[in-house]
């Protein structure tokens, strides 16, 4: 369209009809390992920064301390917000752009073609940590006898007597994800 050829880029984000529908892409960074022992909040959980493998302006992705399946990771907002509707539109867009990148990352790393991406939003949905978060779980054929059984497992995987993963195992996985992202430019 002719009108797009005359738009000033310093005023308008969209430079073409295709861009008009696009959301500004988020810049993703791999956290600096020098900050490994720094603590960040994930609701009531104190999370060591070394478990974070990818960040954006408003979000971060980290390895899970209790996985439903191998490769199960979480994406959270940097600002502690209990529910999805507590985030601004910009924070939601940023978080789900990071979710897309993380989903591709874990699918490629675990050699899968599918993922379960889910938000348990509020206590009645099974949310146990009062901080909005997205579960990204790479899936393989027949990893559950009934495909939707994953939601039952997700609802109970961190309740009762839980055997949490060792910090060393989580650090190794986080490093592997950081390196895979760096070398594959997902």
C-alpha cells in the first residue's frame, strides 16, 4: 500500500502492511553466569539466578525443580503478579513471546514435535505458587497412556511428599539450555 511508503519510522512502528499486524519483537538475553547465586522471587519460592536460562525485558525462563516430563520448564513475569490479568498488555505480550522461543528451544533440544503449554491461573485451577507462570512441557507420542493425564499429573506433581531435583542437576540443565540457545540462535 502506498500509505506505508510515506510513514516516518520514528513515529510509526509499522513500515509495511505485514508489520502493521506484528507486535514489536522482544530482545532475549542469556543471563550472565557471574550472577549465579543472586536470588530472584517466584512467588514464595526463592529462585537462584543460575537456574534461569533465558530472559526478556519483563520475563524469565528457568528450569523446574519438579518436572512432569523431561524438559518441563517455567516462564514467569519478572514482576510478581498473582494472576494473568494482573499483568499489563506489554508484560503478557513479552511473556508469551518468550514462551514461543522457549517452546521451540525445548522441543529442539528434546527432539519432539509437540508441547503442552499451560497456565494454572488461580488456586482453583491448581496454581500452587502465587506468581503467574507458564508451564512449557515437551511431549512425545505415548508419554502418557491418556494424553490429557498430563493435567492430572501437573495438578499433583508438587504436592505431598515431593522429591525435589538436586540443585546440581538443575544447574546442569540450565547451562545446557543456555548453550543450546546460544549455538542454535532459536
